[in-house]
């Protein structure tokens, strides 16, 4: 696959418009890795938006099922349906990667409905499947890495992104957190920071070829630190740092592979 491939260009454009943080992370990766990352990140965009493009629950379920069917085709080694994201995605992942994305799709069913999470385990499962599964599929496609390390990093990244989405979720009538009090939100963020620290202490257990897959977690630490120190910023939608600081941080991490 080359960057003359119209499908790859379409995937990159989709990620650039809908998920600029992951777009920057993919662009900071080696060219060969981008050919894997852009279809994965584009699939994640399409899957994540599926529950939100309609008010009809059945239609949203059908949209997610379409993606589950595509993952089944890839897992079974069949020629997948022609699609600007599915086609290049099938060239980059194997059956195990497709299974990880299938779990991600299944977890996104929560976004269709207005029910709160049943308990802390359900919340953990949601973040692991919607965030860590994506990173695990990317790591698998590019090289190899310890699953526990990737899951710790994936949880931290998923939590950071989720906390930034709290105002939009509440506006949409969802109940995003089991306990939205400031003290509880701060404790949640501290747990995310601890997992991030634990993952980074074990960087050596992720191969250098797979490391670019984890650059997408580059902005998680400052977001979680803000939420831990000033949890009121979560509901105010005021998490995040300047584009300049973000660019410097990503540049350094890309050059050193110290995700």
C-alpha cells in the first residue's frame, strides 16, 4: 500500500477531520506504519460515530452490525466487502486484530442507549474495549507488545478522551459516570495516571516497530493531570493544553519513541 492509494488517502482525510489527535500521531509515525494506522483509526471513527448518526436505535444497531459483519469477513480470510476503510484495513490486520475490533464494536452498543453503566467493572470494560482494543490491534499489526502494558496505556488514553467528552455526553442525555462528584472524578483521573506511569515504566516490553502505534496516547497525561488537580474542569469542558505544547510533546515522543 502506498500514499498513492485512494483508499489510504481517504482514510487519512477522515481521521484528520474527525480525530485530529490520532491524525497527528499517525503522521508522526514512520510512513510504513501510517499505512496500517490510518485504516485502523478511520475504522474507529466510523464505528464510534455509528450510534450517534441516528435517533433510531434499530438503525444504529444495524450500522454497528455492518461493521461486525466486515470484521467477520476479515477474520475468516474472505475477500471483504468493498469499502474505502474496510478494504485497506483488511490488508493490515489479521484474524486476531479483527476479533479485537469486533469487541470494540460490541462495546459501542452502550452509546446507542441512555442506560448508565451497571458498575465499575462495566465502565472498565467499556474503556478497555473501545480504547485498548484499538491499540492492541495496532500493536499486533506493526510488531508485538505485552498486552498488560498496552491495556494500561489504552485505559489511560480512553479515560482521558472520555473525560473530555463528558459535557457532550451529558448534553445528549447520557449518564456518563457512576459518580460525577469532583472527588470521585479526581480519583478516577489519578488511577488513569497511575496506569499510564505503569505502562511507561515497561516501555521495553513493546517492540520498536510497534511503538508508533502507541503515540496516540501522547496527550493523555496532561488531560488526566488537569482532571486530577481540578476536576471541575471536566464538566466545564476545559480539559486540554495548547496546540503548541502538544506539538512539541508529540515531536519529542515520536523522535524518541518514548510514548
